[in-house]
């Protein structure tokens, strides 16, 4: 799901290293990802949309984020961008994931992330060839020597896999996600209940999802709205009992 960290009393250099927002939100699941024994469907259609979010910390707005999903000739494009500032720090980034859906499973083909702002600029790229079972990384598309995994998802497209798995009625999830360097990471989540939220967007009924298997000093919570096709509407993280960020849905538009 993907977070930025701000701790008021940390040394300046450490604060710069910690200041980041992973476009991957959720969770923005920014840190969620293949449901165990999922229910699949032969034909799955995802709903195109555009959404914007307020990025908060301790109730104060520090920036905005946007997400969209649109169809392409090959499948789908999921995008994310954010513009965050706090004191002298600034973080701007964008992410795109290109993928298809096969029998209820997301199959990412390309992922790109670019980041500018305080500290060094960054560029990451993943390319997955499902026919030759090759993973290539970086702008040079260097072949990565790693055993192919049919369950791989990229740092952004797994958000849509979560939505598909929730639609299928699953309540516990384990995902195999490639990070920006092409290394595999495992994320576990569970449905924790239903909850009404009052957001900048308005009042909406949600499903609350909790990340599991993390250290006791870290909490990651996400809320999705079934009425908005299981869109992520809020993401919250705390560490050492200190709130790190709170991302809340501000606007939503379904594509025509």
C-alpha cells in the first residue's frame, strides 16, 4: 500500500530519508496484494474512474493525491500521482501500471514510477513478459535472474486485485508483490468489519481492512467503498503510536 513518514523530533537527515509517499497507496493497501483460494470469473470488467484525495497528518492537509483507471487496447492503465509538502520538504511522484485480467487475476505487464522533490530524483521500471516468463527491471530493461512466480503483482496493480478478491467474497488475503527493484515481498490483510466514514467526499459505507503480520508498533488500515466499486476511500498508518499519514477521498468521478 506506500506511505510517507513524518516524525517531528527526528534528526533532519533522517527526516529527509523518511519523508516519502508511496503512490502505491493502499495498502494504499501502499503498502495490500493474491487472495488465498480466490473465486475467479471467466470475464471481469473493471470500472474506469478518476479520484482525488487529501493527504493529512494530525488533521492538517499536506498535499493531494490522484488516482485513475482507464481502458487501453491491451487491457487497463492504473495511474497515481501525488504532490506533498511539509516544512522544507517536497515530494512529487507518479506511477503507472499496465495490466490485463485473466480469469479474475491481474497480470501486470509494465510498471513505472518517477519521483522528484527533496533529495535525489528517482526512476523505477518493471517489465513482465508472461509468455517468456521474464522479468526486466530499470530503465535499461535489464533481465533479472529470479524464479518466475505466476502470482506476482506490481506495487500499484495489486490494489485492483484486492477489489476483485473482495467482490469474490474473500476476507483474508496474501499477495506476492514486486517492489520497485523487482524483489518479491509478501503482504497479508484481513477484513476487519464494516464502518460508516465521513470524508471530504461525503458520508460513505465502507469495509475496513487491516494489514496483518507486521510488528506490534506499526498499524496500517484501509477502507474501501462497495458502492464505489470497492474504491479505496481512506488509508491510515501509524508507527510507534504516532500517526504517519491519513489519506481521505475528496472527489470521485466514474468514467462515462
